[in-house]
């Protein structure tokens, strides 16, 4: 068997190249103009609103999973299944909303830190500390907000 001419060359080819700089393809909050029947302003506003809905939906989805893990007692199994069902339904909504944002030429929220910063699903403890709300409280607050804002998007 022959020895390689330069044994370090194979290692160099497989080593990741770090500290690379690449141009940004699309900045968050910027809408790429697509051949759709919406003006750029309308598409941009829709992307902004849908990202808010996406952040809240992701938060609600994760709350269902969290509460699924914390279920105990005689109704454990039924609640476990219920929270799983709601989690899966929220997960489908997350995909649908994210795909709609992309189809409008926008960039959707994806990282947990961005979602946590954007969501409006919070509650205050008596001491004023911010904590995540429970799913039932979140759903009630969402219904109340929709009523205060003149109904759902489908009603407009």
C-alpha cells in the first residue's frame, strides 16, 4: 500500500471552516416582493401580524406539552390524551401559519428566544413577576382579545 503524499491534506479537507462571513439573504422584518395580489405594505403588515399569531401559537403548543408532563391523579390518562391532542392541533397550526408567512415573502419566527420575546401570552403573579400562563387562561385571553378587536381575521 502506498502512503499518501500529504497526510494532513485529508484532515484539512474535512475540517469545518469556521468564522465564515456570508451576506444576509433576507433581513427579518423585510418582505421580499413576490408575484401575489397584495401590495408590499399589506403583505408586510400581514407578515407582522402572522408572526405575532405564530409566536402565541408556538407558546400555547409548548404549554400543552408542559402541562401534559405535569398531569397526575385519577384523570391522568384522559388529560394526558387531551393535552396530546391539543398539542398536535397547535403543531399543525404552527406549520400552516409559518408556511403562510413564507408565501407572503416574509421570514417567520423560529428560535425559542425570539418566540419568547414576541409572545403576548404571559400572566403576572401577585408580586408582579412575569410567568407563562396556563392553557385554559391563554385560550380565554385569546377569545377575549378577538372579541375586543372585532372578531377573528375571517370575520373581517
